[in-house]
């Protein structure tokens, strides 16, 4: 079978080996090979309209008619034409067509003449409103590709957008080599365009500075050091971070001037920066100067901002530690002082009673009385207690500042260098706290202390009245201000800087995530075309219509809930009218599905993970997505055995050295493969291939809870880090004395669609939208379940804006009643058994529509992450209109879901089942991560840990794909036999199981000694 390739377009390159690799063989087959229909698709695509029927049956002869009918169906499915013989066509397609349209007729499977093929092609495109690809279309498509390359130079992105463009213009797609050539030429044009601009705008001074990075002898170690991530916020690590940023300073200043002139998109900046990160210094030296400068400028721009964020994060972290330390010291001292007073009180009382003791004669000598006093309290203790009573007792604030004095040395060591190196900004040029910090920088740069400077220099309004006497200022004998307590003032300013930074009053201009909130938002006018193409549900419908529909739904839900609760129809709920308390009426649950699963997998023949890994790869070729980064290696196909070995080494936490010792793969091969092929982008693409592969199995639809929504679930799993990093944090509960991170995962129908590492100190709800929106597989869940950690004040709103539903599992129903609001007048609900907690303000939502639209657009274009958005929203003042409008809209969506959740027990059951699935997945990941002995992620940096995490997801998906294949084969077998009982059992068996898989032992990658035969394995499976 030969795919249609337009013969009018001569190849632009005579050397085929130089063509850009855009698609893998599997992806090319999906676009350019005959479709593989299932029964439903055959019915859909081979159904004919009257016009199509006329074209088919005016052909001469049965052979031409069948060929034309097949061509129409295939064109409707793939929007391209195929030159095939009937022997190339799946037998099921021919059987279907013959039985439906040519019953009782005999078909001679001979090829049709070329003239007939071209006549059919012309008539089909005319009927369906398409036109054939022309030579003149090359320039149009090339222009389109060049524009796309300005936004994203990823070849697969450009190809996808070009195919969308061709479909929208109803142009028949050209052959793969034509698109390959166009994309390659467009990328070359964009690269030449940028190199030319760089040559024009980079002056001699900047060129000399950039050349230093490649010429100096110490460059290799220096650049390598800059690329290394810090492992903690400790003092030595932060010294290195400051040195890295100082090294990058001259190149960053050049980048700040030049990159805006190049008009490079954010996506491409990140891509070019990643190239500089992965290329060695020797590789960079071999590239064209313009190309090298581009990569280095983007890398300097990105890395400098990352280092600035690391420094300010360390500043906040260290300040928090000092605050906690001073608080603990002052509280301990206050407690001790109170305890001493309580201990001394009875003795002091007895001493006082000596003065009124009638047993003591008035003529008694004072010495005698004093002896009695010393018997009650020793002399030294009496002196101490007397002095304490004569003096004013220190307040908790006094003790707190005394504690600050004790940690002064640590503040100077850990906080001062960070504060001096961080460049805060403010919209208010007269911000007193920023002025105070700049004054301190000036004083310290002169090698002076703050106490040496006159008090008149202190910026006004930085010392509140309550702290002036005794705490921050030193008074002379006359009670006048003599000087400032420099160490205390410095600590006070640092505290205020952090508070203002937390509420975005202060921010960093040179930052990835700590910029001013308004600077992160996109311009609606500039991005109008892109937003229209994204087709975000919230921006599609007028605001009035959206709120009207939600208000109507909320009102109906309130009425139905109150009526059903009064009538006792909600049998799953228990309501105490006296206490006004709502709880679940729980029934004991017996998990029969787990016993069924264990019994099923116990019958299977056991295989090693390497054999299963190889078998699944043979079916869906997911390893072909692991392409090398460097273009000169683009035609080199990775050795699958090496890729298998290095992925399993990371996923099972063996590491390359340990894997070399327990396998037939040498260490140098593993290490080279790791460096060349294992990247986050390619590992995610491999996982997508497996996910898409599983979704095509016949068993996949049976895992869904209903036809209306595909449920996805999110949850985090705590994993210890083998080597601490910036993202890792302490947690006694989970890591004891170690540090760890959270692997936050999105799951749908047992398949892990996405996973990201977040800090153990970060709230999972801040990442929920990001992990759903960045899902790149073909499986798109629209109902997202989670535990209580998935909830914040904006998540219901954000997911609603993008056409998704947040469906958390509530633990306490009574607590949720506090978050139930009504749309109309709250007075209408006075007689309800459970009244609303308040009324939603429609005017508040509508008053800030422009900013809400801007935030939606920014999230949709991925110009800002949800994590950054939530942090900045919460940091805004409570009276901020945008913050209040978003939180108010969130109340509206949340109230509707909560009422539905209370009314319908099936929703609660589905949410519970969805969350159980991700917990089962976590058990699988926990098992694989502990194969080497300890549940942890290996990797020296956050990036390497993220790669290990993606390898772990890949292994889990391989296991799930293997099990799903077996279950699908059994399902097909029993469906053909019409055995509904077994079909019902099969859909209850989870593919997340590993008891029949060997993860330990000697790994044999080079020899396929244990091939997997499903026929043999499944022959033993019976259902009684």
C-alpha cells in the first residue's frame, strides 16, 4: 500500500538524511496509513449520503464501486487519499462494505486503473468541499509555519497546527516528506532570522563579553557550576547561588536589552535555554556564533531569574527560622519566669506574714526575725526574689527582642547577604520599607553599622511608636533619642520586607514567579487571535448568560435539597433537627473486587519487568519518543535495550551503577544513554503514547462511571529524596529526619496521565489546574476528584472557566454547610431546615469581569501557573476587588456542587471510587520505588528527581498497559460468546496489579529469553 504523495512538489533537499525528524514511525502511521476501524467507526465512516451513494454507484464495475466507497470512508476519517490494493485493506472493512451494500456479489480483488483512481479523487474532494494540494500552497504553508515557529519551535507543535490549518481551509493534506521539508525550512528560516538579528543588534562589547564564556579556560567548570541546582537553603549553598548570579550578571544585562528586540516568545525562550542547559561547552563552541549567542542569552535570562527566586526564597525561609527560634526562646523564658514566681509565691507570702505574726514580740531583735526569714528562704534566694519583685517584670515583647539579640550573629550571617543581594521593587517609589532596605545597603557597603549613623537618616514611618522606647531606640539620661539599636532595627526591617513581599506590595522585576501580579497578566487585545483559537468556555459565552444559568441552577438545587430532606427521601443522610447536624448514614462495606483481583492475577504466569517492558514497547513503540536533544543525532535511533535498562534503573531507584552490576548492560552505556535521551519532555511523550495506547483497548470504556463525564483524580504521594534539594522539605511524619517531596498525579480510568514534583510544604490545591491543563494525552477527564487538599478559594471557579468540574470527597458534611451560599435574597431561606451561610454578590462578580477575563486568558496561554496565581491572589489585600470577585464566583460553583453531592449518593460513591483508584496507583508506585530498599527518589538535583519520577510513572503505565491488554483480550473473547456475567466480572478487575511481575533479580536486556505469549497465559484463565 502506498500513501498518496503529491508528485508536483519536488523535494527541497536532495539529501534525505538531512530532513528533520518530526514524527515517529507510529505517529506517521497514524496520519498516513489506512485507518484501523472498530465496528462503531465502520458504521460511522462507511455510511453514505445520497450524493456519496451517487458517486459510488455510477462507477463502472463492482471493483471500482467498492474501491470508491472505501476511499470515501478513509478520506472522511483521515482527510487524505490512499493508493491501495484491496489486499491492503483490512478484511473486516471489505466484509462490512460487501454485506451492507453489495450483498451476494463476488468481488475480484484486482487493482483499479490509475485514471479511475484520479477521477474518484477529484469527484470526492469536489463533493466534500475540499481541494487538492497545489504547488502554490507551499509558500502559504511555509509562511504559516514561520509564524508558528515564532511562538513555538517544537516540530510536532508546528505540524499539528499546520494540519489544523489545512483542515480548516479544506485542503487535502500533502505527504509527510512535503510537510517535513516545509517545517524544516521554516525552522531554518527562523534560526537564520534570529542569527541575523543577533549579528545586527549585538554590539562589539556584548559580543566580547559573550565570547569570554566560550574562550576562557575556567569556563567549563564555571558554566557547569551555574547549571547545578542548590541542594538546600544553607549558608554555604546560598554563597554559591550568589556567586552564580554574580557570574551571570553581565550576560543577563545584555539579555535584558537584546531579547525584547528579538521578539522571542516565552515558550521559545525556555526551549533555547534548555538547549544551552543540555549542551556541553564543547558542543556550544562548535555551533554558529549567532546560534550560540542565542542559546546563551536565553539561558542567562532564565537562569538569572531562577537564581533571584532562589535567593528570595532562601531569605524568607531563613527569616521564618529566626522568627520561630526567637519565639521559642522568648516563650521558654516567659514560662520559666512565671514558674519561678509561682514557686516563690508561698515563701514570699510566709515572709510577709512575719510582719503580722503575733507570736513574735515587738521587742524581739531584728536579727532573730531575719534568722526566721532565712529559714523560710535562703539568703541568696531571698535577694534574688526581692530584686525580681523590685524590678518591672519583662513583657513577652521584651523577651522577644532579647531573643533577637541572641540570634543577631546568625541573622548577619544568613539574612544580611541575601537581603543585600536581592533587588526588591515597588510601585510606590517612596515605599518606606524599600527606602529603609536601600539605606541599610548603603550603610553596610561603607563597612559601617546602623548604630553609627545619625537617627535623622532613618527613613520615616519605619519605627512604630510602640517600639520606639527601649526596643529599637536607645535613650540618653534625659530621655531623648541617642541612637538606634542597629541589630534589632535590621531584623525589624527584614520582617516588614517579607510581610510586604508576601502581599505583593514588594516584588522582583528579575524573576520567574515573584513579579508584580499585573505584569504576569496578558493583554487581551494582543492575544485576541490566540485566545479565539483556544476556545476557552468562559470567554465563549457572555457573562450575563453564564451567571443566569448558574443562579437558576443554584436556586433549583436549594429547593430540591430542602424538600427532599423534609420528606425523608435522602436516606443516605442523617439530620439532627435539634442540633442542626448533618452526617452520612454509613453502611459497612465489603470490598469483593479486591479479592476478585487477587484471585485473577494469582492464576497468571509470572514474568520479569524487563520482558513486560519489551513486550509493551513492541505493541505501541513508546521508546521511539525518547529522541536525543542534539539535532545532529536526530536520525540516530536509540538502542532500545539501553533505554529499557536506564529507565528501569531510575524507576526502581537502582541507579546506573547498581543496574550495571545486576544486568548485562555496562555502566558507560547506561550513563551515556541517560545523558543523551532521558529528558522530561521525551519521558512525558513516552508516557502519553502508553496512555493513548491503553485508551484504545476494549476494556477502557468499561472503567468509566457513566457516559456523561470521564472522571479523573488527583492526589499527592510523599517520597523521600535520596539527596536533598531546594524543593525537598522536612516532615517528621513522612520522612523522619530526611527531606522529601510530593509526587502530584492526575489519574483517569487507572492511567497516570500526568505527574509533577512539588514541595512537601506546598498546598496541593495550588497545582490542581496546572496538572489538568498541561495533560498532553488524548484522554481528557472533565470531572476531577480529589480529597480535601484539592480545595481552596478559587479552584471551583478556575476549573469551571475551562469546562471542567471539581468534585472533591468531603470528609465532614457539617463543615461543608459553612460554605453553602444562596443566589437570591437570604430571607427567602429562613424556614429551610438548613439555611445558607450567606448570599452571593452578583454585582461583585460582574464589576470585575475585565480582570477575571484577563486572568483566564493568562492561564489559558500558560503565561502564568495556577500556583503563582493562587499565591498572588491570596496575597492581595482582602478588599481587593479582583480577589473578592473570584472568591465570590468560587462560592457560586462550590455551592451548586455541594448541594448535588448531598442530594445524590451516587456522586459520593463515584468520587470515592475515583479516589480509591489513585490510592491503588500510589501503592504500585510505592512498591516500585522501594524495590532497591528504600522508598525514595534518586537524583542529585530537582531536575534529576523529576526524571526519576517520570520513569516511575512510565514503569507503572507499562504494568497497567500489560494488564489492560490481557483484560481486553478476555473481554473480547467473552463478548463474542455473549457471556454477560464474565464481562461484568472483568470490568471489576483493576489493571493496577503487580503480584505476577518480578521486579528483582538479574536483568537480561540483550536477549529476549522469555517472550510473552498471551494465548498461552490466558488459556489457563477460567471463570467459574
